[in-house]
C-alpha cells in the first residue's frame, strides 16, 4: 500500500502545472486539439515552439493542458535521453512564454514569476554548467575508449587483408601449378610413350625377323624335298617299265633293277622348332617391358616438396635438385613454406624403418642437409628451436649441428663431392658418410618420436644440391 501511495504522489507531482501549481491530467487528444481545433494566439505561440525545438520528436511527444490556467505543457517522457540540452532549451522558451502571460494578467503574477525565474535560473545554470562539463569530460573519455577499442579492430582488419591477399596469391599459384604440372605430366608420358613405342617397334622387328628366317628355312627344305621327290619318282617309273618288258629281258635286267630298289634316300628331317616362338614374344609381355623400363628409368628415393621451398631457391622440374637464386620468386606465404632461410623439405616423411639417400654437393661452398621433425616451425629463426639434425659446409668449414645447440666442427681433410645419408628411425641413428670413399663423417643418436622429413638448405649458386638415383653409377647404395 505504501509503495502504491508513493507512486501516486510521484504521479501527482509530475502532473503539477509549473505556473499555477494546480494538478492537471494529460490527454491523448491534446495534440489533435492543438493542430486541428480553434487555434488561439497562445496555442499558436506554443505551436511555433514545438515545431522549432522538438523537430523529429514531434510525432512521439505528448502534450497536456493545465485545467486552471490553460497552459500548454510538453511532456518529456517520450523524448530521447541524449537530448538534454534540447530539453532545457524547450523548458526555458516555454517558461519565458508563461511568464509573459502571467505578468500581463496581475501584479502578483509578476512577483511570482520573478521568484520562480530566480529559482529556475539558479537550478538551470547549475545543471547546465554541470551537464556541459560532464558532457565534455564524458565525450573526451568516450573518444579515448573508442580509440583504444578500435586498435584491435584495425589490427584484425590488417590481418584479414593480408590473409585475403595471401588467398589471392595462392589461387594464382594454384592455377600456375596446375598448368605447369599438367605440362610436365604430358612430357613425362610422352617420354614413356616414346619408350613404349620404341620397345614395341623392337619387338615387332624381332618377330618379323624370326618369321622371315624360318620362312627361308622352310623354303630351302621345300626345294630339297622336291628334288628328292623327282629322283624317287624317276626310279619308280624306270623299275615299273622294266617290269613290263619281256621275260627274257626282264630276267637279264633283274639284278640291276633290284639294285635300283635298294638305293638310299635321306630321311625326312625333323621340322620341330620351325614355327614362331610365340611365348618368347607374348609371354609376360607387360612384365618384361616394365622390367626393362625400370632398368632404364632412374629411381630417386627422396623427392623435394616445392610447397615448402623458400622464395630464394629453385626446385627442378623432376623434384630431385635445388639451387640458390638471388632473385626472390613470387610465392604464396603458406604455413609450410620457409620464410627466412633458403631451405626445402622432402615430399615424404619417415616414422619407421631404414632409409638412405645420396646427395651430390659438387663445388658448392654453402650447403647443409639432414632431417627435420614434422612439428618443427618453419618460420623465422628455425635454428634457434629444436627439431633439426644436419651437417653442412659453412664459411669454409664442415660442421654438424643439432638445433638449438652450437654447431660442432668436423675434421675433414678432403673436399666432399657427395654425401650418403642413412636414417635408422627405429634405432634412433642418423649417419653421414662420403658416398665416393664410403668414409664415415658423423652420426647423431636420438630417440625419435615423430615423423622426420629430409631437410636441405643452399646458400651458394655455384652448383645445386642433387639427390642421386639409386641406379646411378655415382650412388653406392642399393634400393631398399
């Protein structure tokens, strides 16, 4: 009950006329009366005030008329809270209008108006000054807060713009990779087609040569057999004619005729093996061709992944060699790519078994290679973090390095031309030796726990690093 009484007193206080102090009741139709009823001079004045200071809030502002003095009151309960100064200007304008009306009526009204003006001016001045100072302080603080809040948004915008740029570069690079790779596939298959065509021509030539030789042999045999048939036919006719002769003559020639029947003719030769050796030409034809192609095609145990190559290195089209280039290539900055050191990784990682590959360094004066873990970071200073085991040639010296430790000097007396890398993942051993003399260079022992990728780095453009095929004369190890 007490709460309801407080709300009622508060409502009554809000509905008191500022001029005469009597209570009045708001009406929803006041606005209609103001614009469409009998517009008196007083109402016309308030209409001007309403249109000038309320503006866009005119449609949502409620009006009320005091029942005693007929003063037009503007209700502020629907005016936006961020228009404090506008509200004070409207109050002040209406207050002065009411004062002029009251002063024109009675002298007592003039005294009351002065008293109310002093009270209102004091309150208004204090409130206006405080509001202005508060607004100035709040605006400055708000701008600083917004400026601070905008910093991460600007940073996020920069990151998104860079990422969008990377996406566009990646799209263009994908198109280039597709076209270039398609061209190389066609070239490789053209070589295979040529190899198959040559093999087909060779085998057909051998088949036809065999057919020609055996046909010639059959022809020779046919001629010899024909001569034997003619000789035998002649003997038979002679004997038959002598048998038809008179008895006396037959008996005289009997012995001679009998000897003719006993003449010897060479036996017919065995013609086995005279046919085409079809199994020789068709038996396991595909396997035989593939085995022959394998003998003639090089197999490289490690190939390079160009998607990891630094922009200053160039990977060969067959993915078996890498060389340094002074001019930077335009490549997308994908997460797998090295961005500080001229390095590249192998395309296949190892997490078990034994693997080896032979690297030709040639006359290069700056190189290093070994293995790198799959989780090792490839951006920025990779040698300050763990996950790399390598040997290399730095500033005229051969060194072994386990990151992030300092490199170890290797006492090499002769210049290395090629190095064989042997990785035994299960035993946790990585060793390097001279691929020509098979002299041991250095070994690392570590308990590997993740996939390892072959790792290569170049710093000299004199000659590239080249991974040798297993059937190359320069390679001393067998295919695993």
